[in-house]
């Protein structure tokens, strides 16, 4: 399967060349993330795209000076809603109605479930839930990048508060939870470039039930 070959090709790149990824490839990766699975379809996160070289260099110290930040073509910041509100649900219901060309009133039961089962929870619970949804989108983007033969490295080694401050994410009502760099591997300087991929054998990972 071609996708499996491309997933074998990808790895967590440690050094990048700085070469620019064609915009069409970036757009395809972002479109895949947009189409990613999301609980109830709510997509409680934003994806911030940083291409500006000066901003990437400003962010680099807040990511433990990892070189991929500055050497990347694009930096994607996956940021979850601080809290899911009734207005978010209202906007989503209206979007559903517009896309499906149905009255918003016909979605009243669905709306009530979202308000009663999700919005009614405490802010910390909803932020953690939104962060998990953002990770699903990150995973989808990672696979899409491999499909485009664009190197992509997901990263948690950064200071979210510093990223939020530099990027002004509070104004968007979101907090950064994970980042991903896009670019092209620097094989001459990346010690992992020629290393074999190490993963558990299927028998050690997958448990068929009943055992």
C-alpha cells in the first residue's frame, strides 16, 4: 500500500534545510487537518500557521532552541479552545443548518445534547477534551504530510504559555497544546536520517479480543 510506504519513509526529523514547501502542499496538509475526525464535529481548536522567519526565531527559545523551529518552512501550532461556550455551539448549529440546508430549529435536540453534555462541564475538563481533539487533527496532518512527501515533526517540547504570549493566542480564546514543523530533511546533519525505523511488532502492539 502506497500510504504504508510513505509512513515508513517519514520520521521525526531533527534538522531541516530551510527550503520552502510549495504552498499547494501546505494547503493540502491543512485541508486534511480541516477534514479530520472531531467529536460531534465541533473542531474545538485552531491551527496557527507561522511562516515568518523572524517570528519562528522568536519562538525558538520557547521550544528549547530546537533547530527545526527556525529551519522549518512552516510551523503549525495546534491550539485548543480555553473553554467551549454556548456561543460556539450556536455557531456550529448555524453552520450545520447552512451546509445541510435545513432549519436550525430542526437541530434543537442535537443542540441540547451539546449544551447539556459538553458545554455544561467545567472549563478544565473541556480544555483537556479540546486538546485531545486537536491531537486528532495533528495526527491527520502528519499522515497528510507524509502523503505529500513533506517532512513533518510533531513536538510537545515547548513552553505553551510563551507561545501563547508571542502569538497573541489569548485574543483567539485558545491555548497551544502541540506544534508541528513542516519542511525538508537535512540528511547531512540529521543523525536520524539514515536510521532504521523502530516500532513494536504487530503481535506486541495489537491485542485481538477475545484473547
